[in-house]
């Protein structure tokens, strides 16, 4: 069964991962800009990263028949440093016209500081200025509930923002309802230990229905599973869900959300 | 009947057959974790805030009320609302520590 992994940090993965993903039905990945595990020491480091995301990585994915798209930003883990954030935000626009850039992401909050929130706002305004899709990271673990509330409240202060063009990612049992109720898309992240297992993601899909929900592996440099989306498909199939239900979750939903960007094209896969 | 009743297509028996063993293993891991704490090299002492949160979560698990996963998530979450003024480390530890509150 074909699928899209809407959130995968492929620069951290090996070619074996691309091979596994392709063999298990992955047709496209979208890669949000991420924190490398340490704070970058200058805005120049971000420029090298944006260049990597928009040149080499699509070529690497193409060797396995996978389309690679990307999102650009300064990640929330670095958002507290306002001077660095302002400089990176000043430089992002020159990369926005590259053919695989879908939008701004993954922006959001990490430890829910006032500085992070200011950086988040500036990214939202950049996306609005350029009419781009937005992909949002919600904080980890004990910070998720507060951060999700702050993110939703902040987004609602922009009346011009089209909510159907925003996906608020990494939802779990306590945050999925306020995101969907406000009219945004959401994402369930199939990440071991610290996010949702395939079983819990299947439970959430059963309880909330599949509308406006995408799933992803968020595979990165930590312990993670690049073929987590097929694992969810197997879980849903084992529970007796229909092929149409599964296809909506792993294919038609991400296609519907991402197709709002004119850059998202799959015809040459 | 709650709107979420009967949303899982499996029967009760099928759910038990499919998921019992993995949850039996989790139960034993949890028990062994508490046993290990009692065998710690530095002897007995007060609970770390994360262990206290686990004990509270276990009590909630057994209260017979629905939405256990959501309620445990909330139990482990920072309940405050105002953005933090200061950044004290970038990592998350899995449970809210009231000692780190900024008075908001």
C-alpha cells in the first residue's frame, strides 16, 4: 500500500532507511527543518542546512523513487535565541522559491518561553507574507499540553490565517481535541517511547475519526522507526479497518493537505 | 452510551487475545522498576517527582473512570499557562516538576 511520510528527518538517516521505506510503499516524504542535536553557532550554518535540504536530499531520495519535499525555519529548540532567530528569518526568503519547498516548518515551541513564542509569531507572519503552508511542532512530554494551548491561542490571533493550511503535529490523547476543534489539521507521530505507538495512534483514529489527521514516523537521529507508517497500517488492518480507511490516513489525507501547495506534485514518481 | 463506545472494531475477547501478553510484560517491567528503586545503592529516600507522578498515574489507572490515557497525559503535564520568562535547559523529562515553576 502506498503512503506518504509527512514528517521525516532524512538527513539523519542512511540510504538503508530510504530503501526500507521505498520497499514498504513510501512514495514521498516531507522533511521539516530540525535541530541537529546541538545549537548551530551562526545563521551561516542554517544556510548550509537549507541548501542541503533543497538540493542533495531530494536527489538522494530520488534514487529510491521517493519524492522529497521540505519545510524551512529555525527549529523551536533554537527559537529562544532571538538574535539568531531574527538573522535566520531574514535569510529564509531567498530559499523559499526552491522547487521542493512546501512551506514554513517545523515551527512552534519547545520549552514554552516568551522568546520562543515571539520567534514562532515571526515565522507565522513570514508564512502569511509568502502564502505558504505551515507545519507546527508541539513540545515534548510534560510541555506539550501547555505549548499546544499557547500555539492554538496564538494562531487564532491571525484572522487572515487559513486554518486548513496549518498542520499542528505530534498530537496525543490530551491535545488532539483542541487542535481539531479549532479547525486545523493535526499529525500523529509514531515515535518510540516519547510520542505515540501504532496502537495508541490507532486508538486515536478510532475515537476521533480519520478526518484532518495525518501520520508520520518523525524518524531522525534518535531511536526511531523509518517504516513506522506501515506499522500503523498493519495495526489498523489487524483490527479489521477497511482498506479505504487505511488509505485515507496514510495517503489521501496527506495528499489533500500537501496539495494546497502548488509545489507538491507526484506525477513523475 | 458515550460517543466513543464501540469505536474499536475488535471484540473484548479479541482485544485481550491480541494485547494481553505485551501489557503483562509492561506490568512486570513497572513492578521490577519499583523493586529496583528499593534496592538502590544509596538506600531508601523520598520519591523523585517523576516517581511520584508514576504512582499517581497508577492510582488513576485503577479508578474505573474512562479516558485513562488522556487523564494520565494531563497528570504528567505542566498545568501553567503563561509563557516562561527563562530557558532552563532544552530537554523534557516526562513529568511536570512544580519546583521549576516561575510563580505563574
